[in-house]
């Protein structure tokens, strides 16, 4: 299993988690010249920009700890580009997906949704 496969798995599980909790997923993997956003969703009247971090271990820290200031700044600029304005009701979340390998597939061991992470 590659890191890319784990990332796609984590994003899929994050989307399922959001939808199960009443959040509508609008777009996955939005790319523009400013950067990339894993998930763009709508929670009521709020546009939510979600960074997904998928890890098999917390040995080097929690997944959210890898969303440093530089990454936050890039996501914020990308979100403003996506919206075309800065007066929208928006939020920046992080979803941590912990997994283990079960035979030849990934299995979720924990999902942690951090609302308004930055």
C-alpha cells in the first residue's frame, strides 16, 4: 500500500464521515494556482474547507500537527480564490484519519474531526 493510496482512502473516509454527520460534500481535491484543498463542503450556511491527514501512527505527532502555519496560509489563500471573495461564512477544519492495514486493505481505527482548526 502506498502513501498515495492511504491518502485517497483517508479522504474517502472523511467524506463519508462528513456526509453521515449532515455535511454536504461539494468538491474533492480542488486545485488552482494558489494550491489544493482536500474537501470543500457545506455545513448549513457555512462553506467548510477541510484538510485531511491520514496516518498509521502517531509516533511523530498527531496528524493535525502536520498542518503547520505555512500549510494553513496556503489553504486560506486557496479558499479565498475558490470563493472569489472574503465575506462568505467559512470555516477551516482538519480531519485526522488513523488506519491500519488489514490483510490487503486499509481499516479505519479512528476519525477525529477538528472544527475551526485554524
